[in-house]
């Protein structure tokens, strides 16, 4: 072999080895996933009793766990830990926090409208991660009316998972503005009581428990039930003159909904209070504490924590976000368990 061929072979081998290292090395998403599990398993957040990955490429993101081999492998490696349990346990029809373990759950690719529920999508997600999920999370959008999603609930239940329903008071998918139909004041006025009574009458007829939340991420003004669209920080238009009207209307609307559920004996529902890690607008009146319906209404607390969606977003790791939100939730309701109701990150 002449000197030229020897050098060519040498540099080819280096290039191949370098490429192999790139293919197997931890990419950003895998690093973010491992950071999240490191935080959850650190022992610093003992009230975290459930996690739920958001498996959907929402608006150009790559949140799905099969977005790269590295991301898939990172999640598989961590979720196989026996710490993460796959079957919900109930006590008096309420989801029971496990003493030493954590529920493994997901939004398993139910589409951009969050309600394309199918057992095939659940099974596909479970095949990707190599483990079953305790609950499957979907949205009950009030577009066209408030209807009990019996078909979606039945699909999830028959697949062996617990249904988790998000009651979404929106007449369309517009963001950053008040909904034209489902205002918090109209809910308080009883304008939708007939539909809500029917919803919870049907829920009570189920012979198994379900999980529910109303007003997902209410401290974010991308959703129409944020306090900005119900009075914001004013204090003289509704209720307690020392309480910001916007959050107070949301709080009381949530209480009103749960009161209707209880009146219809829908005691098979576990109620969640679901905030975002970051409040927007960043105003004191928009603090999560003002939205909380109270311990007599809420069974579990939960939060969303997302890493960057695009190259232009600020990089924020899960470990940074949980340090911010966990103390606030713990102070808000010291006796309530906490769930990571949504977490995810894109490939960068």
C-alpha cells in the first residue's frame, strides 16, 4: 500500500469513528430528558407522584419521543425503572398517590385538537417507550356544546388505562383572547348548568373512576380562561374587594363546576388543579394562588414544564423549572400530591 492510500484509509477510519460517536452520543433532547428524570428521582421533590409526557408534534415541534433514536433510548432507559408504575390505584374512587412510586402516564399522540382518541395510538406510544401508561390524557373541547365524551372514555378504559379528561371551555382554538361563548361569568351565571348537569350525570353512571381537570394552565393568557380576560387585577367588579377579579372568577367557576359534579353524585372523579410553570402576564394578580379553588375541591396539583420548542427559544431545563414551581405548589396545598401533567422538549 502506498503512502497516499495509507493516509486515505487512516482519515476514512477517523471519519467513520467520529460519525459513529455522533450517532450514539447524547443529543440535546436526550440530555434534557435525563435532566428531567435526574430531578424527579433526586429525592428533592418527594410529592411528585406522577409524570405524563406530551407525545405530539404540536405546531411544528418535535415533542414526540421517537423524534430521534437518542431521545427514544434515553426515555426508555429511564422509564424502565420499577419506580414508574403503570396502573392507577384508587381509594374511595379517588386516585391514590403511591407511597414510594410514581405513575407513568402520557398524552399519547391524540392529535392537535387533543381528542383523536384511539387504542391504536395508545398502544403505539406504549410500544415506543416499552412500557404501559397508567392514564391517557385528552381534551373535551366545548366546541359546538358541552357533551360527555363517552366514546373516548370507553376506548381508554377498555384499553386498560385510566381516562383523564381536560374540560376545555372554548368554542374554537383561538389563543390570546376571551372566548366568545364560555366566559367565566357565564359559567357562574349558570348559563351552561343544563349541559353540565347532563355531563356529570353520565360521569356518575360509569362503574369506574376517571380523572378530570378544568381550565388547564389557567395562569397562561394563551388560554381564554386566564384571568386577564375576566377582569385581570381589578378588585371592584366581582366578589371580594381585596381579591383580583380575574382569578377570582376562574376560581369560583371551577368551584361551580365541581359543585355540579357533587350534586350529581359524580364522586368517581379525581379533580386536578393544573398550572403552567410560567405565569403570563407576569403580574402579581396572575399568581397561581389566586386561582386555587381550595383543598375541599381539589385532589391533586399538577404543572406543565416544557423545554425549548425551536432554535430561537431560550434553553431551559426541567431541573430549573421544577425548582421554580414545586415550592409554590407545595406552599399552596401542603397535603396534596403533585403530578408533572405535561413535560416535553423538541429536537434542536
